[in-house]
């Protein structure tokens, strides 16, 4: 069998081996069913149990309060860029506040403008998208329909250490690249959502956690597939759900609850992994330069450059010889990006840290 590399891809990304192996074991015939998960009805008893267990796992891991719905929707995170303003902004007579700390927040704001008035509460371009705003820098409108943020900007590697305060205005968060990496006070959010393909499972499903009172705001004239209210009523099964993606999400959350032991434990591991790489950057005396300001560094996407960019090709070549894959940074930021999601093994991060130290010694 082909050997697995240490895969630092930003997404779709590395998944827990235990989850992949379980999926592999059951791909021909699920125990007690005799058919693959790919071959059974999304309304079968077996799949009903899977989607209910996936929701129960998420509720347990994130301590999701009773008054929130958990929806499994298609269209990735980017359909949420549109569904959020379709459900909460269009026709509300209000504007929405967007906090921009990177590429994904900007894209979300652009989509929202197709549905209503968008105000920019803070624009990270003023500081080259290297940090999140302080509370006193935010220009928030107390009458806004919602305040939008992206908790972890995957491309820039900039993460909110805690949520901004929005008073009575619902906070709406794209947590695509840090969901399930740490405990989150869901009760502080109106909506928290994420595509699955980084920390939660395969592409094809997005998890959308919505407070009940916001579910009820969906305009009547929305097409059902775009309406939180219709989707919540149908328990995410209005049409044929992405059964395999939801199944693997269930396996990934089983792994988090079982082998890992919950999100406090996961956070500890993630902090340890990130520290190894940030220490290598900070102790290199300028050989490596981190993109994000220290206080807002992402635990999931470590972005850095070489002061001498001519050495980048050689760094990537050496990475490949050590089984380290997908380290090239996004073209808009350059340099490197090590995405070290939950399922990236500690040994993978150690191997990258060792390469960074050796490469600095040899070329610094
Ligand atoms: N938001 C964030 C923070 C992301 O990292 C991504 C994907 N890289 C997206 C949104 C878009 O996700 P999708 O491709 O599922 O629409």
C-alpha cells in the first residue's frame, strides 16, 4: 500500500486514520445492513441513526445549548456567505456589520452585498491582514442585523483568540478552519458554521449551528433549499443529504470524543503542535518570518516566509524528501503555510520543525 505522507493541505485536509479505517472497513457492507453507506436511503433507519449520532457528537463536543439547531447543509462554506444575508439581512431594513481579517471574510462581505447593505466594522487591509481588531477599533452599529467575523482566516493564518463583543446584535461566525479545534462558547453566537473539509470530515457538507430565534427569521419567499427555517423543519433532509460526508463526520467526531477525549484535550495538543513551529520561527533570528502578529497567530494554519525568498524552492524540495506535503503558501500571501488541523499527527509537526531547524542551520 502507498505510504501516507504528512499532509499539510489547507483543505480538504488530513483526516484521522481511525476514521478512514472505519470507513474503509464498512465501504462494501455496513455491519447489520449488508450494503455500503453509499448505497442506502438517506431516510433509512441506518442513516437516521448516523445523522442523529453526528449531531449528538457535535452537541456534546461543543456543548451546544438546547435552543440551537444543528443543520447539515450542502454548498460548502460559501453557500453560507449567501444564505446568511438571504435569511437575516434581505428585507430586514437593517445593515450588517462585517469584520474583515482575511480573504474569506472579504469574500463573505462581497456575497452579502448581493442581498443588502453591508458596513465594514473593521478592515484588516489597514494592517496587511496580520491581526484581528481590538474591541475599541470596531465600528459597530447597535442596530445591525448581525456582526460577521471569520474566527480563523485560513489563508493569512490569523485567528481570533476570543470573540468580539457585539452586545445584543447576533454574532455570526465562519469557523471553517478552526471548528472542533478548541472549546467555543456557542451561546455567544447567533450562528456558527463551518465547511467540514478541514477539521470535521470530507467536503460536501457544512455544519451550521443556528439559534432558534434566527431560524424563525427566514423570509417566507426564500426557496426552501436556501431557507434555514425550511431546512431546520426537514431536519436537514429536504433533499438527498450528502450521506457519505455526514457518515465520515460522525466517525471524526467519534474519534474526538473517544481517542482524543474532547475539545479541552484537543486544544492542548493543538497548542503544543503550533508552539513547535512558532518557536522555530521565533528562534531563527529572522531567517523565518511569521505572517501573523504573535497574539493572533493561528493554531491551525501556520503562515511564514523565508527572509531570503530565493531559498523557497529548496525548502520545498527538502520537505518532500522528508514526506512533508502541501506546504506552499497561498499565492496571495506567499511563503509557506503549514495547516496543522486536529488530525495532523504530532510526529508530522516534529518532522517539519526538524526540517526548519536543519534548513536554517545549513542556509542561515
Ligand atoms: N471560509 C474559510 C475560512 C475557508 O477556509 C474556506 C475554504 N478554504 C471557505 C470559507 C470556503 O469553503 P468552501 O469551499 O466549502 O465553500
